[in-house]
């Protein structure tokens, strides 16, 4: 085969005739000298490329092979063809249509691009017959490698190793982005240059690759274009996942834990510290160690070996075990072994977690019910005329009713706090004055809500039902008291921002259990104050029937 030609008409006809005769796809892998390295026979719909040697593995270099195969039904290049092009870093992939007579038909050729264009990482060329194709495949591949090397040379102007950071999450995107930013800081501290960060949200993680297989193939092209050969995952990967991703992408893969261990190894100065970090690294790597080439299946045997022969993997593992034994670390526990430590409820007493939130829910009910029936009761009983005759203004009437019920609510709140302290023995680690002050603002919000409902309801029954629906139920269900807000659907999480109890539960638990102050709880306190101000304006602007 001429090295610079993609395919000659003679070879094309041999392929199509053979493919039509056996009714299977037939493919060839050719290197840049024009020699055929593999002959592949598939089925009527596709073919499976065997494992290829890991040569030409330098950054920016392609595999040096091109795939030419037949399509029996006249279909264009498939998604599997394009994935093979990307994952195997082939020089080109060509699909040759087989006509009903077994002759060569239209031909499609795809090759990678040095950078993304219009959302695609490859270009596709088409011709109606192989004889009309004018293409120097070797020159194309060499120019593509030169462009990749040039781009990577510009990007990798520093000495740091370039890495792509990957986050796969099923939780809140904001939390995942914050975690990914932290991982980027860890990577920079470890001497890595962050080439790109990728975040994928998935409802269900892939057990083999963590992220989707299609997204992983795009990631491999991006790594080739950016000159990166290291993937850092913002998760703790299992040994099987590390092996699967490494085999699939032919890139080095580490996770957050290994990155942190490497960072500790760089910072360790004392001999004891270096030994501890080295032991942690060795113990972490042992289950993840794997041979990369099946040709090294059995290396040694007989004297000095283990049984009939040891695999490369067994030798590496044995050497690591011997290294631990020489250092005297085989019986030492892993110093970086994570253990749960409870800061804010060390005894795991359920009452300490429930009571601070329960006080908030009860105050939501008490505060709202105190004022829900005040105005609408006057209207139903017909006593509003007596109040009108006194010459009271709307503001005076509302403030008079609000002030009395505010004092009653504050007394109730102090009773609840005393019960929490002396009856349930809930510790109060923060400021009592701050807790009372914030509860006073929260009580004003609940009283104002009750007044608004009373001013707009037609009767007492309607006012009572509405107050239960829009105040007490959200205070229990959407405040984080019963159900964790991060585990709710996104639309319920968004709705919870409209519930004052959400902020009050966070403040109550923060003061009771954590002992924090305004420096931590400031945003929640400001939200309550703003809520109270807005609700007060709404109540004053709401027209009050039969009152001038």
C-alpha cells in the first residue's frame, strides 16, 4: 500500500467484494509506512478493534494507524467510528460503502482537529468514489501532530504538569462547584497546572467510569488538545474504577485522596513524617496497583520466584510489602485513616438536634395564631363600628393589637427556652441575648403574617386554614427541621428560601449547638430583618375594610 494514500481503488475493491461475499464488515489497520498491521472482521453492523500497543504515547502524538472498513447498508460514519477515532487517537477513520454489486461506493473519512470547531472535535470528508479522493494521509497526520504540539507548547509554557480536574455529582451544583474550586487549589499547591475543570451532574453514577462513557471520550480529545495526560477526580475512586478509566483513556488517573497524599509527601520534612506519609501512600496504592501489559504475564519462576512464576503485578506488590516491612511499618495503623468526629453534638443526643428546631416551629404556630383572628373576628362580630367611633387610625389599631400579642409571644418563647434548658437539658453554647433578639425579630414576622391573613380573609375559619397552610406547614416541612434541604428536589430547595423558618432554624441550631455568633449567622439574620421590613410595609399598605 503506498504510504501516503489512504486507500487505492484496487484494495478498495478487494475489501468490498470480500465484505459482500461474507456479509460482514471488514476493516484494515495500516501504519504510516502503508503496512497492514491488523485485519478485522466484524458482523453486519460493526467490528471490534483489538487492543492496540501503547506506543507513540507522547503528548500530542497520534497512534500512527488509520482504520479503513466497509459499511454494508450505505450508512455514514457511526458514533462508534468517531469514538474509536478519539479514544484510540487514530490518524484517520474511513467508512467505505459497499454497493449491492459488491463494488466500492461513496467514502467518508474523519480525522481529529487540533482544537474544537463549532462544537466538534473532528472533521469529516466525503467523496463519491475512492478514485476521486486526493488526500495525503501521512502529511495530514504529521501536520495535525505539529499543530497539537504547537498548541500544547504555548499552553504548557511553564514547568508544571498539566491536569484536568473532573467533578461528577448528583447533589447541588453549587456545592459541587465549591468542592471543585477547593480541588483546584489543592492541585496548584501540589505543583500542578490546571488545564481545565469539568463538572457533570448525573442522577446515577456509572459503576465503571463514574461519568458517562460518551463524556469520557470527549474528555480524552480535550486532554489531547490541551496537552494533559493526568485526570484528577473530585471523588474517591475504587481500584476498579481507576483501572477502567485508565484503560479506556490511556491517561493517568488519580483521585482527591491520592492528590492529598502527594501534597503531604511534598510538605513532609521530618523523618517520621516522611515515613508516615510513605506508608499511607503505599497502603493506598497496593489495591490500585495493576500491570499495564499482558505480555508480561509471567516473568520469573523457580528459585527466587513464587510458584511457577510471578506476574509483574505480584512482583510490584511484593516489593511494596517488603518496603513496608523494612521500614517497620507493617503493624502501624494508617495515620491518615478517616474517622468520624462530631463537633456539635458529640453525644449524638437526638433531643439536642430536635428541640432547637422544634422551638422555631412552635413559635411559627403560636405567633401566627395570636394575630390571625384579631381583625376578622371584629368584622364577624360587628364590633368594628365601636372601634371606628373611637377615632383610631389604621396604624394605631394594628400596632395596638400587635404590641399586646408580641409581649404574649415573648413570654411563650421564654417559657419554651426554659423548658429546653431545664427539662430537656439542651446545652446553650452561644449568646442568650443574641438568641432572644433574633427570636424577637422572628416573632414579629409571624405576627405580621397573621395580621395580613386576618386583614384579607372573609371569615375566621378561612383565616385559620390559610394560616396553617402558609406558615406552620412550611415551617415544619421546608425549614430543614424535619427534612434536610440539600436532599430536597431543586424546586423545593428554591421554595424554601421564601420560608422565614429556614433561616431561624439555622440560627437556632448555630447558637444552641455550635455556639457561633453574628460573624457566622450574619447572612441569615439579615434575611430575617429584611423579611420583617418587607412584611411590615405590605401590612401597612394593605387596605383594611371598614376602617378609615
